[in-house]
C-alpha cells in the first residue's frame, strides 16, 4: 500500500520512462514503477534508513543532498523528475524547480498545502503553527523551511512560464473529496502538480 | 576442488570462518602483460571461505589493496593473534555472509605473500626475479584472476568486491568480463589517481629506491633489505590512510615522556606510532612488490583510452554496482567515488551510492561501522536474493 500521493504519481509516469526520484525515501515508488511499468532510473536520498531500504529492495539510490542542486545530471537526460514532499524542505525551491526542468522536460512535485483548512484553523483560530499529518513537526524542529500553498505554487509556475499539465490534491489517505477538487487551496492537504517546460 | 577451508574453532567468536589454509594454483599457460612482456608460468595463492554450491553460482571474489594479500578472513593457527585483514566483513552473518557465499581471496601477481612475484624464482635466469619481475597492472591482475576463476570452475562471480586498489580491480572486471560478474562492490576507490596521489606514491618509491641497501632492486643477492626506504614509504603511506581527526584524537600532541628533550629522538606519540608501523612493515613486505603495486595504482585509468570519457569506458558493464566512500577519506575522497557514480548514471548503469560518516579516513573500509555494514549487507543480501542462493541452499538440504 503506497502513500496516496505516490499512487497518483504512479499513474502519471509513462511506461518505460527514465526517471529521477528526488527524496525517494525507501524506494517504494521506484520499485513499483520498475516492476510493473518497466521504468528505469535513480532515487536521490539523504536519509540513511531510506538509502539502506532502497538498496535492500534493489532500487538504485544515490546519496545526495538536494540543496547541492542537480549539477551532476545532464540536460534532458531523463523523461521525468519526481519530487515528493521535499520542496518545502529545500533552501531554494524555485531553483530546484529550474533544475528539475533542465534535467527533464516534465516534473512531478508534491508538497503539503499550507492553506489546507485544518492548517488555517490551527493558525487562524487557535493561533498556533499548524501541526497535522502532513506537517507533523513542531515549529522549532521542522525541516520544512519553505511552506507554501496550492495557489502559491501555481503563481510560481506562472512566473516561470511553466505549463501545468495536471494538478491534484490528496486528503489523508484518499485521493480527494469533490470539495478538494473544487476548492483545492482550501480542501487539499497535499498538493500534487505535473508541470512542463513550454 | 577445494570445498571449504573452514573448521570449527573453539575459543574464537562465533562469527569467524575459523581456521583456514591457503591453496596454491599453478598456471603454465603464458600470460601476456600490458607492459608487453610475457609471464611464462606463475602461481597464485588463495584462500576460500564458505561452500561452493552445486550450481557454482555463489562465489564472491575479494580483490586486495596495496599491501593486502590472500588472508582476508579467519586464522591460520590457534596462536594467531589477529584474523585476516577483512575479517570484520567476511564471515557468518557478516556483510559477505559465508553461510550463503563461497568467498575466494587471492594474493595478486607481483605480490610477496605466496603468489609469483619479485621474491619468486625466475625459471629463465635461475635467480630471484627481483627487479626483473615485469610491471603488472590492474588489467593483468584481472586477467590472472579470471584464470583462477576458470581453475575453480566459476563461470560467473556472484559478486566481485574490493576496497581502494581492490575496487579498481572490481571496476576492471565489470568492463572486461561483464558476463562474469553478477554484482560489483567498489569501496573507497577512485576511477583514477589524482596528481597528489601519484605524488605521494612517488615519494614512497624514491624513499625505497634511494636507500643504499636497495642495490637497484637486487638487495636479496646482497643479503639485505632496504629497510629504511620501506619504512619511510610506509610512514608516508600511513599518513594518507588516516584522517587528520583520527590522528588528532588518537595521538594529539601527546609526548612519550613528560618533558621535551630538544633532540631528534622520538618525542611525540605520533612519531612513535609511525616509526613502529614503518619498522613492522619494512621487515614483512618486499620492496620490489611495493614499487610494483604503487605503479599499478598510478597507471589505472580506464577512461584514458576512451578520450577521458569514463561513462564510455564503463559502457560494457552489465551488473548492479554498489559504490561506497567515507567522509574523512582524503586519499580517495568522496568526490572521486561520486565521479564514478556520475559516470555510471550517465552510462545508464544500475548503481547505488552511500557516503559513510566515519572518522577513520581511508582505513575506514577495513573497519566495522554500523551504517557501512548495513548498506554493504543490504546489497549482498539483495544479490543473494536475485541469485536465488537461499532457495538453492534450502533445496540442497532435505
């Protein structure tokens, strides 16, 4: 059973694609993609247990700090670059987006939507920094240094002249209620974007 | 056909391969070397640990580093104080698990631990080979290792594994015999030496060659050994194997006695340590072998014949790779491993890479470390699973 956002991404990766999975965790997505869709590629990870997990599964993983950029990967050398739940932890998310779309024509990005209604309740009504399933850390020890909303990311893509091919939201373990499709910025807990260079 | 050298061994830890006995394989088919010379015949000394399965699919080749040899694990006698040089990683339940793998570890050609080398008898002259022993390279070693595999009836290694210069041999295997290696583990290695690496090697060689007891390599005929030169060579080498932090925490500026004595005797603990390491090595290792091994290191550069394109050089490789580096290794630092990883990804090869936090510098590849062992073990377990080794073992025992 894969995380809800990973299941959606799984469907968005074409058969036989060559992909980079940034912050690939223990490699569940890449393993499933390799096994059932003939997808090849590499995961990049910095977490020690994640790296060992990938190696144990037979998933190619490279220890790499995403804040160092993707300089060692050539232009257009992959079909897709995937990055799940890492955008908000990067020093410069905007530069990573450039890097992803230098290495591949298409990128898939997921991140916690800070404008999710539960987060708004936390901050707006209770006056505390939101803590939720998608944002489990306290404000002082969170690795999430660049939180953004569904709308913020759309803005960034527009500013960069990127084409949004698909967008979706995840709520908890489900792919999203009708309300989240109608008002993603309010009802989407996890934002999922598929973007392309124009 | 050697089955296993391992015996039960009462007073040792249970995760050892126990008492082991080396074997010698004789080869009389001439071996053409990269330098243009031909070795008419030669011997390779090797040890094995674990049991070769009926399919002969569980053999792991261990390639040794600069001053290494065939004795990688276990003990030669009950009196042995120390086990083989890689005992931390070879044995029952260890990353190279001898419960499922059959491990082959040899001394390379040109060595001084039992394989044909400068201290061997030259059949053409009736003298010791000495400095006449031809220059051997990583590719010559791999060619001779392939003949050893033939001799043992091993068509394909389950894995070829090596650290440092041993890692270079593993790389060479994957490029020259891609269909004979199922998995490759390259630890604390580099695809080519840097100018600084070659410079350190040259200091070591000059130390040996300028020793008055060297006699242009014919020291044996003068009943002597260039001890001072070898000692210096080892001292320089040893500095490059340790990290600054490791040396600092081990010795600091500690003195052997309480006071400075304003002389050139041994005063600091680190001086004492280096002299001890150098002295021990100078009586245990052959100077001509040391010269040859350092040249083999310097010469290795598979990208050179491909216009400097390492990815192109690695194109023939077929197997999954595990590349491991250590954060404080300044002899072959992490960026050198990363260079290799990047070439492999550019070539579209299957590769995983871990950069292990260790204070021990280059020597870290020899030592146990929880994360290193976890990564190494995970790769070897996956290799065993893909080769269906546990399944085969289960079928053999009714």
